[in-house]
């Protein structure tokens, strides 16, 4: 089985390198996309246009809208582009609200980019949560309150929705793992837990790769 591990930065998955190099049952490659949705979309699409992949794993750190869980790892089941639209009159209207896109046009379902692969999600053995992706990290309290009230996000990243979008378009089984490094809106990095998040992320990534070594690609086809 050919597995691709995707990360925005090398630092997020570097500690998994020694283990990845020892995998025998599966062929594993890594792709460092760079930060943000545009970089992720380009790098991942470019790679997939020249390589056959059976499963794609995105691994990275993220901010969270829930306190007191710094360092924990989650699998993101649904994603959305949280800032794709327009802010006016103190209200945000998405491309769906503006009728520029229909909520159920593929690969969207009810405006979300959903991971349909229950088997792969189950193998992560972590809680499944909702994610949002932004181009500008959220720091304003009013914006945070709006996001929580209207989108009910659990984690925030800059690449997740782009990753889901490309994988759904290419119809390749995928999973996004996120370790919580900070509380959304907290800019005092002394209170962040980046080291702990990266350590736990790589432990869960290695555990998932071990699980995957027991299966072949046909098990995850939808």
C-alpha cells in the first residue's frame, strides 16, 4: 500500500522519519507543502498528478477553540473554508450564502468537506472533531465568538480544508491528524505547547502507520 504523509512544515513530522524509513509492508513518502491552503493545494495536486497513492495522511499542529486540552491529538472529520466570502454589516456571508456555490456541489456536503472513510477514521483511535481553515489566524475575540456560534469549530488550521478538498476531488482515502498547540486567540507563545503537541502528533502518526501495515488498499476503498 502506498501512503503519503503530508505536512505544512518539516518540523511537524521530523521525529517520525526514523520509523517511516523502517516500514516494510507499505511504501511511505512524505510531502512538505508549505504553509496555507494555496501552497497545500498546489503541492499535493502536483504530487498526485505524477504519483499513485492509496492513502494520504495530513499531520500537523493546530489551534483549538476548547481550553485545557493542549497537546492532545484529534482526527478532523469535517472541514470548511471559514473565510471564503465577505464580511459586511458586521456579518459574514460565505460563498454559499452569496449563492456563488451550492452547498451540495461536489465535493461539498451541506457546505462541508467531509471525510467519508469511517474505517480509516476509526483506525486513528482518537476523537473525531470539526475543523475550519483560515488564511489569517484568528485573534479577534468578536471573530472567535462568531466562528464558535456559527460554525461550531473544534480546531483551526491554515491547510485542512484544502487537503480535504484535493483528496475528495481525487477520490483518495485520507485522514487529517491535528495536535493542539494553542488556544485560538492566545498569542502569548509562552503558554503554547508546541513541543508536546508535536511529540504526541508523531506518536499517533506512528501508531496509525503501524495499524495500516495490517491492511491492503482495498480495505479502505469506498
